[in-house]
């Protein structure tokens, strides 16, 4: 097993932990439970770690960026629909990530055909 694979799996595991239990990860890592805006921020960071891990493990930056963009678009949209707290750039960020996801998916399809 490559060292890069070990590091990638570690980042994926940490990312999953941040997505599922962000406050707990804050407590055991930083000594203080996360709350408020730190929770969704930690989840977006977790999504980024998962995408980074997949990109390194699969040697595909395109796949990693596609995973990140789709997951962040979905997460931010769900966050916006289910909470009363949303900043002025939340929905523009969702739209940007949806557009990026479409462009990345088209690019991935084009690469596969070649």
C-alpha cells in the first residue's frame, strides 16, 4: 500500500467524522465542542477532506473536485432549506457549485470518451 493511500484514507476518515460528528471532533481534537456557525463550517471542511482523500487515492483531481462540488452544493442547499440562518451568499454559492458540478461532470465525460 502506498503512503499516499494511507494518508488518503486518513483524510477520508477524518472528513467523515467531521461531517457526522463535528462537535465531537472539535472536542477531541481542539479540546472544545463546536457550536453555532462552526458546525456547518466543519462539515464543509469534512466534505473537502473526503474529496481530497478520494482525489489522492484515485489519482484524479477532477473526481475529487466533482465530489466536493456536488456534496457542498447539496449540503449548503439542505442547510439553507432547513435552518433559519443563512448568509447573503449562501444561495449564490449553491448555484455556483451546481454550475461547477455540471461543468466538471461534462469534463469528466469528455475525458472518458477520449
